[in-house]
C-alpha cells in the first residue's frame, strides 16, 4: 500500500456557501482521488446535517492502468451512502465532530491492471464536522389553553433535530422562563390573556415564535372551602349569603336547584336542611362552593284542636277548625259517642259546623282523629282527642 499524499481536502455540500473545501490526493501518477465540496480552504471542513457530499475519482489514466474498484464500507454511521460506489454520494446524518482517528470516515480504492492483478491501493481518512446550518423552527402546543386562575398549563415543544436549545417565556406564568425541551407545568394566578414565546437556537442562528394571547385565564372566586353550621329557631326566616364574591350564584338543596343566579336565598326552617351555593364568574368551570348545614332548634310542630265550640249562629266559635303549626293537615274525622262518622275532611281546610247530612248534631262530646305531616322531618303523625259541642 502506498502512503497517501495529503495535498488538500475538498468537500462538496448542498449549500456550498456554508461549507469549506479541501482536496485529498491519492496519486498513483495516473489519477487523483478528490473530495469536492466547494471552494473554501480549511483545516476542518464543516457541512450541514442533511447536506449531500460528493466524492469522485478523477482518472488520469496512463498506459494500462484502469479497472478501478472502490470500497466505501468503512464510512460508519456518521455518513449515509446514497449513491453509486464509483462516485460516492453521501449524506451527513449526525451533529458530531469526528476528531479522533477511529471516528474518521474511511474508504479504500483499489487499482488493477487489465489482467486483474492488484497493482496498488489507497486509503483516505478525513476529519469531518457536521453541524446544523439551517435555522431551527420554533413550534409548540398546549392541549388546554383555557383554565381557571390558580391552575396550571402543560406545554410541549414540537420535535426538530435542528434545535440545540430552547428558551421559553411565559407572560403571567410561574415559572416565567425555562430553558429546555418541555417545561414543567406553568401556573397562572391572574385572570386575562397571556403571551407565550419560544426561542430556538442552533449553530446557524435562532428562530422566535411569539403567540399573542395564547392562553386565557378565567376568573375564579377564591374557594375557601366554606362549610357553615347554622342553628336557627324553627319558623324563623333565615337569609343565606354566599361565602365568596362572584358574579353568579346558584342555590341547591341536595341536588335540587332552588334558585338560579340569586345573590342570596331565604329559607324558613321547619327542619334540618343542607344547602349549597355555587359561586362563579365567567364560566361554571371556575366555581367555588359554599355549603351550609342548618340545624333547627326550639322545634314547635303540633296540631291545635279546640276542646269545645258552639255552632249557634252567634258568630263566635261557630266552626271547629284545627290550627296546624309547622305541620300540614292531611285528614280530620269526627265521630259521635256511638262511633258513627259525622264529619270527614282530607285536606288542610277542615271546618265542622256541628251538623250531619244537613241536620244539627246533638250537644255533647265527640271524638276526633287527625293525621298530619311534620315539616320538620316530613313524618306523618296521628292525633286523637275529644271536643264538646255546646248549643
């Protein structure tokens, strides 16, 4: 093997204005093996990732010296061979400086006589640095761009092999800046629309993407997790107010909507009850909940039935009517002393005028049976007693 002569290195790229050039001569006196890559001389040649490099044999044949064979098998994974073996076309595929001997891409060219006897060969070893010559392209996205104040947004960069570094800027966010591919969740405390900017860099320069008003942070009441316990006398009106300031308020008892968009709710307690107020601003998604447990005290639920009445037409105690207090009268029946039913009502308008089938009933004692529902706990009760009819 003849020791090759480093005359120069010549490297041809798809963007010759961005590459350096040299020429390597492996000279047998009849030809020169050349690497073409532009017209600028340099000790280290730089090409762009993805650039096409053209390696050719320039033949200055003299008598009987021809039939050349090329072996490019040692180019390793830093270059990708994409062309014929007699005129190597390769692509730079990594961003790596090949600065140690065993990383150099190598190739062997064998020279033969007509009779097939090997005459000589040449090996070239060539330092190469592939960089990103094209400007990077900034791009990113967020799956959720409308959140409530106090919540966070996750951002993701769109992959680009040309990018060496990314700088993020988040208006109104915490943290407000980040260096790296994908930032941590960015949290927002103030409502409004906010910009997001991404600056991507590589050896060729930078690219800036500014998305104005990219995210919207919605107003949300401060959720204090209010849970109020209220003791209230039975039958005494109670006004419930929201625990937070907002623009809209919906009131619920259990899962039943009581009042929509009401700044307060008035309740007359006959029994224990639970209420919720959903307070929100621009959207129900950003809401705070106020809860209330109302406990009734001094319970006074009963059915008052007079013990006597006088249906004589003088306008005084002429009608027997039960008086419900925090109860609902369901039925009221009256029996004479022999057990005959003389009056019956199945609503809360019971009123006996002391007669039966159009005739006045005799003076004396009568028995009543009443059924009612307590407003306190909606239980049904039965009450019995006696009354005296006086003529």
